[in-house]
């Protein structure tokens, strides 16, 4: 069974530029999460999708971050414009449902904003 | 306001001995707890979980204990092996509803010395 796929693995951009990350979840997983992990911290949820609908985006900085999962499968997360404090690893995860089932994580995208 | 706390940033253990990683939580609505293991440059991988209706769950060398009255859980690894060296994250969630996202602690870096 293929795992959660993310691309790119690494990205370096200048502040005020835009960037996009892509995630393909495990086949059949209805729930998709985007997490931000700053160095030395645990992952923090940015947005959660159930199929193509947003379940929770309360911690997404909506002035600069956006995410979509149009067909209920793969998803993109965009930052525009980027700030220095956005430097982090962006993790995508998926799970069968949104109740007590474990989430499976991709390898993440390490973003450096200079 | 950190709802899930891992107060030990690091732990060093000799191979063959027991590793005990601790986690405290503040939100009494949490009723499902998970441990994730993370190697450098990889996403977190699910290790073991426990529901609040149990006080212990065992899977091979890994056992998780839950003390609801103290809002405390611990992960025991015995015997510890060098391959167990990684960062361990404790995570918690509320069962059901739309709030199915995971709240993570900051992680504990375990080093198992040969």
C-alpha cells in the first residue's frame, strides 16, 4: 500500500514570495490534514478536510495561507506571501475517518524562507 | 496554552534497559491518545494508541499506560534497542464529532546507547 506522498521535499524562497505544496493521501482515506511543524515543536494542525469539505481551519492564517482538496483526493497548501516565521516542515497526513483512527503522515516539505 | 505536554525534551537509555516517556494533558475532553515516532527527515509514524476506557495497551515491546485521574500517560519500551532512537510525540484527540484532529506535544528525543 502506497503511503502519503508529498512534494516537493525541500523548498527555499525569499520572503514575500509564494509557494505551494502538494499532497496525495493514502487511497480511500477520507480525512486529510495539513500540519505545520516548527523546529523544536510538535506538529500543529493547520486545516482538516473530510472528503472535499473543510472540517477545521481554525488555526490556518487565512490572510496568507490557503488550501484546497477539490476532488476529495489530493490537496494543495499555498502560502502567499511568505514570511520568515513560516519556515517549518509542512506535514500532510490522512486517515480513514476523523474519529479514533490513527493518521498516517507523509515525509513532509521543509520550507525555508530567507 | 499547551494542552499536551512532554516535559522531558530528551532521554538517554542503555540498550536492553527500559525507556519511559511521559506525557501530561490538560483537556479532560481528550479520550483517545496516540504515540508517534519520528526519525530525522521523515514524517511521524504511528506507534501505539489507547482509548480512555482502558488503562493499559501493549504491543510487543511497547506499552502505553493511561492514568485519567492524573491526566498522565506514559510509553514504556522494553527492552530498548538502538533502533528505537528517535523523537517520540504524544498526541491526543476527542472521540468523534468534527474535532477529530490530533493535538501534539513537543516531543521527547530518545537516545538508546549500545
